[in-house]
C-alpha cells in the first residue's frame, strides 16, 4: 500500500511536536517540529497574500540551512511547485532558471541575492529572504507591507496560536507536479526534472520501511538540498521519521565537519564517495599501509584486534554513534570499499538518479554485496538492455513510481530519455547477479571503444589509479586511439618530496597502474593538471570538460 510522504510528515509533527527538528550548526537557529509547523503556516499566509495559487512555481536558491527546508515544505504543503536551484550556479544561470521555470515567487539565500538583478527576472511577484523570511522585493507595495508583517497575518488567522490539532497536510495529490529540479546551470538547454508527489512519496516510503530510524536521533546534512540525494534522504526522510537534522550552512572544512559530527553524534550518515575517500586517505590508509601493520592485517587472530581498532577509529571520526553509512552519487573506490568490508563497518552503496527522485538501488548493509549498489527498490522495475543481463553489460533501464514525468518545457530531451513503452534510459551500463544486485560498469557516454573493439570503462582504470601514491583524482581519456591519464596530484604527499611530480614519478605511476590492467586498458602516458577537476553538485567530475 502506498503512503504519501506528507502523511509521514504530518504524523511526525503531531507526535513529536516538542522534539528538535532542524538546527543550523553554530547558530541560534533551532526549530522543534511544532515551531517548524508554525513557520510553515506563516509562509502559507505570505504565499496567499502574494497571490500564489496551487500549481504556481516558487523557486528556492540558497545555502544548506534550516530555512531552506522550511521553505521547501511550506511550498509543497501549500500545493505549489518547488523549483530547486543550486546556490553555486552563476547569477546568469539563476536568472535564466527562475525565468525558465515560470516561478512567480523566489525564496533566496542572503549570499545569493546581492549578486542577482531583479530586472532580469520580470515574472517574479515577490522575493523572500531565506535568512529571516522577510520580503526583499514585491511588485505591489501593499503586498510588500503585508509580507513585512507576517506575525500580524499569523495572529489574525490563529488568535490562539497553532496547535497540533490544526495540522492537516494535503495527501490526495499523488500525480501532481511538486518539484522541478534543475540538474545543471546550463542556459542553453536546461533540464528541469519534473517529479510528482508519487515519486517523492515512493522514495520516502521505501526509506521509512527499509532503513532503520529512531525518533529523536540526529543526522548531519552534508549534501546540497538542491540535489535530490540530500533533499530526499538527509532532510525529508529524517523529518518524516521524527529525526533531528543539523545543517552546516556551506561546504565545511574538515575541522568544522568533524566538530559537527562530534556534537550531533549522528546515527546515520549519507554521503558521496569523495568524503569517505578523503577520510581514508588522510586518517586510515597512512596507518594501515605501514609495513608491520600491513603484514599483521592478514595474520589470523591478531588481524581481528587491529581491524577492531580501525573500526573504532572510523566510528569515532563519525561521532561515535553511527549505525549506518550510506554512500551514493558515484562509484566507491575499491580499496576503501574493501577496507570497510574487512573492518565490518555498517556501510552500503546505493544507486540513483535525479530523474527517479532519486533512489533506484539499495540493500541493507547486512546483506550488501561488495562492488554492487544494491537491488532495485520497491515499486520500480529494472531491465538490462543485453541478451544476457547476468554476463553481458548493457544499459540499465528502469520504470515505476519513482520516475519523473519528463523535463520541464523540453519535449525533445524527454522523448530521448524514454522508450515507447515507458522505460527510462539511465545512461549507466551494468549487470545483474543471480540475486538481482546491480553492478555498474560505467556510463554510456564515458565508455571508450578500444582500437580492437573492446569496451573500456575509464572509471575502472581511474579507481585503480586513484589508489596510487601522489594521486588525488584522475580522468582517463582517449587520444588518437591511446589512453591518457589526467592526474591532479595529492598536494600533501607531493610537498613531502619536493612538490614536483617528476617525469620519473609519472613513469613509475604508469608502470604500477598498467601492471594491474589488461593490455587493451593500459595507459600510454600521464599528464598532470594544476587544479581540481570541475565537479557536479553531487561531486562527480564533469567528464565532458576534459579530452
């Protein structure tokens, strides 16, 4: 039986009225579920004064803060359509996406707004600051004045204050559009993923039924709320479960992140591989790669003691109370995955895409299989476009309740991503095992056809290369039928030996890498790049920028 995500949220508000719901780390912003509901109601009254109707678009763009989450829930419980825009996009991109989405109102962060020009967004009726929910613009001066005194609007509507008995959120709108999520800041051909209440509800229901949670527990939000992984699983799922979400405001330094984890002591962490790999490269691998430890790591008896110590060290780094580490957004480095498995850490790797709101694959860490990304989730089907899906790689196709209804005002892109019978092209290549666990073998677009017709998946080469000394991250590209590795060095390791990645080091690295690869996958040369590769919001490298 399907359950609406606002049914879960309404139950949390009513049952956990005085529990903490949202906090901004190192600030005085702390909201209980009851206070969250009151702020949602105040925004509803402001929307009404601004003339916002059901189905109207309201854009959100700002840092990860409690008020972003409040704004999103206010929009969706009002039955308007939220338009999420990354705060890292250029002002020109923000202007364009606000216009493209037909937004009538804009909830904007205090660091974003000063760089924008209201004249470039002529359809907006009003702009509200996410810092304090006060208006910064309204076309009508009378509306501006009313929006400036939300407290008076609230007292007039609720003279005896809002109580839990007043909480009733709409739950009969399954197939209504609820969110347009822009996957990039391009101004030429924007793809606004259109998700319905059914898609979000299916994702939240799966999490509530399959991922253990405890009301009152804490989680630290590390992922952008404008990205579906962060929005659905670090925010909505947690609030629908009665949990407490800490927001860090912006991409934190390692010190700030460690401090937040120590204070919040999260029961769960959802993150991308980059974060976990940085922790391993800085704190875990230097210790376990010492010759003596490396030898004892595989010595029966003593290895259990050493692995337990590493387990505790990692657990302490995550705040000490972590029960589940869920990783998604990209492939996890094989050496990191092996170590997590060896120390019996409670981790799993999931699979998803924005177009499915986002979840596609998940399996509990107790059943999770190495190198996989779980099994297809409830209310979804999976198909490998191959004549032998267990042995022969093919594109992964999916369909079901989670999938989008298309790209906003982009019929050509929508037609290209769906088959005639409703299957959604993921663009990922993979296999299934005998238990239908999903194994990603690469992206359709990144696959390289070798000179003898072999399929070369650069991600698999990069995974090995990124484990070698002095390598921070890499991309493998094809040039004149030869594979070239672009490498951004690990500055800390490099500085320890003079700060220069010498030709001799390139040759040594190439030789070590090629020993691990079949002949047709071996690289011909290494080129050093002087800055980190450009990343998407989910911290995947923008491969299309490099050749």
